[in-house]
C-alpha cells in the first residue's frame, strides 16, 4: 500500500512538470474544496501593475510572498491607495515573516480572553430591580439574587454612595457575610461567594472604547467612512446622553445553578433590556444615515445588536505602509538597542529585507551560484540599506552568511508554518473577528523563536 501511495503521489506531481505554478496551485487548491471557484493569471506582478494597475482594486485582500524589493513596494503602494489589505509573507530557509499592511480595520467581535459578564447589580435597571426585590431568595434561585441581597446590606452599611466593594478587604467582608448565612449544600450561595470578585464593575466605558469615541472619524461623520463609525457615534450618544455613562446591556448571563423557571425568568429580563438598549442605538443610527443621505438599509438592527453586545471589546487598528519602513523614521530606532543587531529576530527582519534588495539590484538570488562572492555583495547592500534608514548599526556576519547559505531555498516545514499563521490572519481580517497582528511577525525555526513588532 505504501509503495502504491508513493507512486500515485509521484504521478500527480509529474503531471504539473513544466506548467505554471499558478495553474498547479489552482488545481490542487480546488481539490481541497470543490465548492470554491478559483482562477489564475499567468503574469508577473510587475507586468500587471504596469499594464493593468486597477486589477487588484476589486479584491477584498491580497496575499503576496517572496517578491523583490521594487515589486513589493510598487504592489504595496498600489494596494494602500486602493484601501485593499495586503498580507506579505517571506519564507527563506529557516526564517519566515508576515507583514500586514492595512489602512483601517474595525473589529466588533474581538473575542477577549477574559470577558466579564455585565450584570448591573450595583445599579440595576428598573425591571431587574423589581424582579430582584420581589423574588424570595431560596436555594433554588440563581446566585445573582443571593449576591444582590447581601450587596444591598453591604451598601446600606457603608453608605456614602458606595455601590460595590472595591478592595480585597471589602470583598472578603461580603463573602464572609454570605458564608455566615449559608446552609449545607446550597450551591447558589457557593457560586455567589465565588462571583464576588467578578460580578461588579462591568458596563463602564473602557479605555479602548473611549479612544474610539474620541476619534475624529467618530466625531466627524462622512459618507465614505465605514458604517462602523456611524454605529460608534450612535453608541456614544446612547452612553453619554441616555444611559448615564453605562454601555448598552449585552444581555448575556453566565451559567448558574438554579431551577429552570427562575433562571429563564432572569434571562428574559436581561434579554428584553438588551433589545431595548440596542433599539435606542439603532434609531440613532437611522438618524445619522438620514443626515448623511445614505440608504436606511446600510445598517440593520441585527448588526447594531451585535455591536451593542460586544461594545466593551470594540477595537480599531490603523496600520502603516510598508513603504514607510524603507524611509528614515523614528519607529525603527527603538528596535535597535546595541550597535550590532546580533542574535535578535529584528536582525533577521533587516536581513530578509537586504535579501529582497539584493534581488532587485543584482537580479539574482544571493548564494545561488557563488556564496562567497554574494556574501560580500550582500554585506555592502545591507550596510547601505541601514545607513539610508539612519541606523548606525551592523548586522553580524553570521546572519548574512545564513541568508546566503540558503540560496533562496524555501523549506516546506517553515513555509507551511508561515502559511498557516498567515491564513489565520486572513480569516481574522475577512470575518472582522479577533485582532490580527499589528503588524509584523518574525519566526526563526532554528531556535523556534518568534516575535511581533509594530513597524
């Protein structure tokens, strides 16, 4: 069976010998998913940019790899002007990198690692207050009602507008008060004690959202702006003018030990308030759309509900042009700590760029034919490149020898790793979920080290 499998693999690979890489990739990729339609263009990037510069404008995103410096800069500048994200990948020997170029990326679903449930126990909205105060606390109700009962007693004891315990000592006092009244095997009481650390403090505007509210794009709406900014401004109006500084209620409850009826009743109260808050934001969005003479269906109520549910985690990433890295700028200076970039992943990043400049200036791959001669030329190119950037440093000979030793070879394991990482970033950008890298990822397979830099 193993011999037959190997023969079949060789037969498949031989069928593409002498044919375009683009054609072979398209055929093999379509085998992975027959429902996807693919196409290929058997032309170089340089030719397309020179003869059909608008070719890339219709794409949602472009992925490029292992270009020479001139081709990379021309492509990156064209995509920046067209506001098309670019994911540029490098794979050379045991080294790899990913560079994301994107003007502005607005993320609603960031999926934070430690999401805090917004329960509003400190200042419950009216429907919740009525329910909490009219429901008898037993061993069958959700822990939220247990915690509210003892929180009220704590507020009455401390007075002076204190809404919730803040210090470790105060939280310990609240936990002790609950524990003192707990009978044996009352799980909701145990859950209430555990929840003291996390149940309070949500619902306020975090720093990341405040930065969005203060952004010029939120203050001054324009027709050409992403609809995200219209929703952000409507959200800001709701928080500041209508909800006493609190965010819209997400309406999501954690799991709780309770009987079904009491949990569903509580869940419905939160859900209805969340719908009410989102509806207020949606109507404000419609007002702004009308003022901007934009179609009413540019923003639907479902999108607004999602934004309100995820309001605490909203994020906006503004990237930089790849071309900026090739000019003198202060962002590169913090990366250089010593006079020699030795043994750092930053050194490999500059070495890969020197490799691309070598391709442009010499028209050949360093180390492909004469390693010793190419090392001398690569050193000269690297030194001039660093001086042009205003960096008075050197890259160690070992790093440059390593670049030449590869001779342009791409190792399948490194390329697969970089390709997998790049695929994750592409999915993040297309789906607008999770935060992508900002903006450079470098990988050294020799030491299995990686780093993310903002260049």
